C-alpha cells in the first residue's frame, strides 16, 4: 500500500492566522518526508507577462486574470464604470500538451470567464510559475455562466460546469426591467445587467434610478435562459489556443461538475441547489460527449423516516437520447422562428393543497426551488423537456429531485466508490408536503460526504447500460453541529472544529487512499479548510486554511507532470461571504482570489 500523510496546520486561532492562506509544509510520501507548501501561481487582477504583474485594463484587458469580457471582447463595467474583475475563481486543471504546461481556470461569476495560463516548471525542483494568461472567447458557445467545479477528462480536456441558470419560467414572466429588478434574487439584478452588457444590450439609465430605460424585449431577443446550465469542454492546443464545446446532450442542470468514468462513456453530473438530483449520461462513443442517453436517479431510502443517516438504494430513470446538435437547434432556430420558451414545453396550473386540480398535471418542484408547481408536458416536447428542463422533467417522470446542495464528486476506481459531498443536509431532504417524497432524513446543517458503490446497471429489458452506475448512498464522513460557549477560542463556529463544515469540492488520489475535501462554509467554520482524509485509517487532517470570508475551491490531483505531483487549490472571494469589515485590519491580505498548487510532491505514481 502506498502512503501519503500531511502535517496538520491546525485550526486558525489568532487574527494573523485568520488573515492568511496557511498550508502544510511537510508531507510523508511512502516513508519519505518531503517539503511542500502552497505556491500562488496567480491572484485575481494579475497579468504575469507584465512588470510586477500589474494589469493594463485599458490596452490589454484579456490578459488580466479574472477580467470579465463581453461577447465583442470589451471589458464589462459595473454601475460606477469600473472594469469588473472577478474574485470568484474556481475549477482549475493542469494540462500537459506536448512540451508545454498550461493551467485552465474558470470563474464562478455571471457571466463566467475561462483563462488559459502558460506555466513554467523548474526541472530541478518542480516549482511552477505563471508566464502568461489569456481569457478565452466564449461567444461561440453563447457565453459562459457561473462556472463552479469541474474535472479533467481521461483524454485531457478541461470539463467545466454552468451553475444556477436562470429559471426559464421566471424569465418568461418578466415584463419590464423594473419588474425584473423587483423580483430578481438569483441571479441578482446587477448580474442580469452584466449578462445584458455581455450581449451588447443598451443599458442607458437617463433617470439614474438603477433601472435601464429600454425595453426588456431587447434583452430577451439576444438572451435565453436555455443557453446556460450545461457541461463545457475546453481542449487546449500546444500553442495555447483552446476550443470550447457546450454539451447540451447531457442536460441542463444547476451543474456543479461533470465527471467522466473509466469507460470514457459514462458521465456523472452533480446538481447544486435545493431539490436537486444526480444524473448519469451514457455517451454513444467513448471519448465523444456529443451524443448519448441521459438517466436521472431514483432513490429508495432504506433508513427510517427522520433518520440521521441517509442510506438508500438507487435505480435510474431514462430521459431519452439526444445529440448536441439537436438541442442547439432548439436554441438557434431558423431565422424568423421564435426561440423556444418554457411555455412551449409545459402547460402549468396552480397546485391546491399539494395536489394538481386537473388530471394529467403532476406536482413538481421547479428550478432550484422549494415551491410546488403543477406541470403537463405538451405533445412532442420530450426532447426539449429532457435537455432544457431536465430537473422538472425528471421529477415529472418519477425521478428523485430532493437532494440539497449536492456539490463535489470524485471516484476511487480501486474500491469502485464514488464520493459525493452534500454541503447542507436539509430542505428537500426532510419530509415534504405535496409531490414526491423519496427522502426524509434529519437536518444536519454541517453536511457530509457520502459513498456510492459503483457497478453494472441493467435496464428493465436486462441490457447492461453501463458498468459505472452508482447503486446506493451511505454516509462516509459527516460534520457535527456544535455550540461553543462564550470564552471558547472557537465561539461562533457552529460545526465541530475537529471535523467538516459544509464539504464542497472533492478529489481522490488513486493508490494512496487519500480523499481531499474542501469546505464552503459561512458560520460552520469561520475560516474554511481543505482536509485530507485517509479512507482506510479514517484519519482526518487539516492541510490548508483560508482567510476570513473565503471559500476553498478546485482541489485536484495531478500525480505526475514531468516527475512531480501537484494538488491544485484556489482561495475564492476572500472577505466576500462574511467578515468584510476585517478587510481594513492591518493583517488583511486583499479581496483577490489565490489560484495555486500545494506541492511539489515526487511523482505520485
């Protein structure tokens, strides 16, 4: 058995520690102690090709890490006229292409951006450094949206996600900019305005009341909620250029990340938000994600209602076959043909006491919502419903859409175990009135990591659909709610400081029994952490902590790049979710994200 363990950095106690990025400085690899650390490759608002990494937003905005550009390549600006530079960096992969090493990084913003950064590697030490970066043009895929976690495909491409797409029913019902401003929550109204600016919509505000003067129809003419919510694949060439593909055939979700299994055909898809699900896409051809059949989980809970443990068996509901081209044609119909809307796909009516008054309608919960609604599929709209309204249609067909905050996912091929993080076990996972109620477990606001055994799954006709289907759920490691009394150094933390708080991103190092767990927590832990968990010994070690108000994102293992191993890690939006007042303290380290690696390790073969 190979071995990897880390120095424990401990819980951040002092104000100075709470302002820093702290990471293990030592690891033990197969009995050998090695020196490691966190190396910042880039921070937001940096251009590695310029003196002192200072961005030139006037003459070279596309080479500034985190800048948000319009479809025409112009920097987006906020209401005060300042160029918008994201502090929300997320999914990061390292790519060795020929003799070159690149880093691909996405932003969790509206609109989202993707950057390709050229890296240099010191052959003597393995140290990485950034030499140049550039934002990709996302207009060929109708733009890019709130990109959260992701993965690297077995064939080396960067797989990104699009989280929290606009509810198409909500958008269709908006009649004016003022109406949208009143009702917008997620996305926020300023985010809607940035999306409109991306498409070049005139947002003139002569009255300076914060609401554009024009007709919202101008925005709807160039923007569709159905443009977003998909897996996005970036393939980098040796010259640093990249091609982007949006994989509509895999369905539209609040997609946290797509993960390709070892057959290069089965892709598992997590779904972030409230009343969400787990999906499985089986491609027609290995290594080609442009066509295939989509399935959505049906969970059968085996623990009693109200149990603290979520244990369940899993079956799969078939949502049908599709190709990218078929779905994209719905979004870009022939000239003169209206673009598809929510009401083209479903009829609706209001529920009454948790039931639908009219036969043929079914109560479901809408996009990332606890609100019950009654829908009926219009004739011939199965393809559109399955790929553009995936969650609603899955619930309509009887699949389980009750998970809450389904986040990161990773796979151990040796034990055939899929690990999935549920950041917050509540809401739809408790008992619900009206509609389906497949899951009913006790609330745990600290969340947990679950194991799913993976194996062959046969459809009703006895045909093996895939050898890589999740077959059940069971807890592996859950957070422990905790109240600390006044005077305790941990007062204010609501989850035990010796365990997890709201696990989010996951990564698994094959052969070393090492599961990496990143947190996205507000009050659970004041300072978010990245943990190493040995799945055999069950030893949990805190290997990194982040500054006030930050989130840990993008842990990913890259075991051997020219003889060295790396663990990517990103510190997102420091002082952003909480503790914004701490930014004025002398020890404050700034709002910009850190994008970097822990290591270097010897090659982790």
